[in-house]
């Protein structure tokens, strides 16, 4: 059966040679765009992976420091570093490719501190009944940025300013630094730290307020021995595999296997993120169904998560059955798969971190997100190895593997995932209640 599939794919590839792809419908400009650098494909894969070598190292540290010292400071340090170093990439690229790799590793280290700290901020500033809605609104910023970035960078590359492509780093880097200044002024780690919060708002939020982490002893061994934690990191890893595969390599697939020109590539590459942005509103749907008590939170979360994993598995697996001439349909099917995967972020496994770990949600997210970064540096290397000729037949094998990984992740969460506070997190309940009262008294004394 596998031989028949392989032969069928090779036959389709023969029917759609690279000459056809490059000339059909004038999808590639007849005038080639001069390139400032001629880096080999293996080096390009290594460069794309380098960010994740740093990112994977600081995930647990980011969760630990944010839970102990507050999410604002940790998040801000990471974002300032990430934005500032973006301004250095064009300069370093013209000096030595190795310096670009070094900067990307540093950016990964900084981002690894930032992302887990968001869980600390959400644990402090959201009520569990509204958390899915508020987190989905906040995380909608990720696909929003991607939707804006792909077309913007394509246009900047054609602008000609300093060669065009450096502007794709200068503009986001400068924007990021401006955003960091606003974040510093407007955001506080906890409601108790906010100078303008009202007593009523504090009363409402303190029910979900975590304890002072300096008083808590992290149950490392209990967490690492928990079957629910293992199911969660496996699910997170499988989710990240399909996500990074598309986000990192989609533009390469569109240019290399489908033959679209740069401007079209920028528009098509943002389609998955645009779909994710549309479905980011489904967090409100999850909270609405949850409020109606139609089913348990566990069943509802597994339903959302099941759709989020099985739908992309189907989309990726049937991609090879499309006629090779239907190039836009290839991108649309990939976009549909990643769009539906957004349900995992708005009502699926993403919320299990706070449900399982309570006051240790930042640390738990750091643990699972560490595993989730393995595909980040693995997929570019895997793609460069599996698509040596850049043919559709080679790319079909890549997406078939991604579909299989999504299938595994969906099944693991359905059979082994949990959505209730674990015993090793319940041990801190009394200490948390005492600490909440102490914080409220401190706030009243300041007033």
C-alpha cells in the first residue's frame, strides 16, 4: 500500500515538473530578484533551528522566576532583549553568518523566559470562569502579528531601503521596544501591586490569586512522576510539531514546491495565522458552554482538543490526493488544519496547566513547553533532509508525518489527559488562603 502511494506521488510529481510550476500563470516573476547572501540549504535549516536551541533552555527558568518574582519583570526582560537584538541581525549578517546564529540563540534564551511568565500573569489577573475568554483574546496577538508580518515583510523586502530585507528586522525591533515601554507603564504582576485597583476589583480577583511563591516549595519529584504531567507534555510536543512545521517552513513550501513569487508568498503564508485569529474568539464559546453545565469541564476540554488535533491530521494526510495544479488548494488545506488547531489554545490542553498545577502553573508550562520546543529546532533540519529536491512528493511525506504526530497527540490527551487540581498542588491550599488574606490586609493598610 505504501509503495502504491509512493508511486502515485512520484507520478504526480512527474506530471508537475518544476518548469511547469515556475511558468504556469506567471506565478514567478520572470525577473529574478538578486540575493545578498547565498547560504546553503543545510545552513538555512540550522539558522532556523538556532532560535530554539536557546528557547528550550530557559522555559523552566522562566516559569520558576515568574512564579517566584512576578510575571511582569521576567516577561519584560525577555521582550526587551528579543526586540533589541532584532536590530542587530542585519549588521551581524553582513559581518558573519555565525553571528546571526549567535543572536538567534540569544533571542531564544530571552523568549524562553517570557512565554511561561504569561501564565503567571493570567493566574493572577483572571477568574477561572473567564480565563478561556481572556487568554484567547490575549493570545490572538500571536496570529495577528503573523498575519501582519508576512505581507509587511514581503513589502519591506521590495522597498529597497538598505537593501530591503534589513527593514524586516528594523521595523519589528523598533516596534517591540516601543511596546515594552508601554508594558512597563501599564502592567503589574499582581492586583495587589496595581496602584489604581479598586477594593471591589481586588475582592473579585483574589479568589484566583496564587500564593506568594517565596513561601512555596516546588514539588519537583511529584510533578515529574505525575501521569497527567506526562500526558500534557506529550500533547504539547505533538501540538508544537505541526505548528512549527507550518509556521517555520510554509513560506519555503510555497516558494519551493508551489513556485509562488515573493509577494504572493507573503499573502499565502499568512492564511493559517489569519484563520487562527478568527478562531481565537472560540474561547468565549468554551466559557459559555461551560457555564451551561452541559458536560464536565474534562469532557468539554477533550472535545475541543480532539477537534484541534484530529482535523489537522486529516488535512495533512489527504494533501497528497489534491491535483498538483491546484496550488492554492494546497495552501488552503494546510491553513484549514492549522486554523482548527487553534481550538487547543482556546479550550483545549493549554488550560490544563493551571488546572493541574494551581500555583505552579508557570513552572508546569515551562516544563511542557521545554519539550514543545524540540520540534522547533527539529522540523527545519527534518525538512531540509526530507526535501533535498524540493519536490511535492517529498513535501507530501513531511506533511504525512505531521498528520501522524497530530493523531498521536489527540489520542494521548483523550485517554490520559486530566483537568483537575493534582494532589501535589492541593497541599498548598491552606497556605494560599492565608496568604490571600495577608495580601488583602496589606492593601487595605496602604489605602
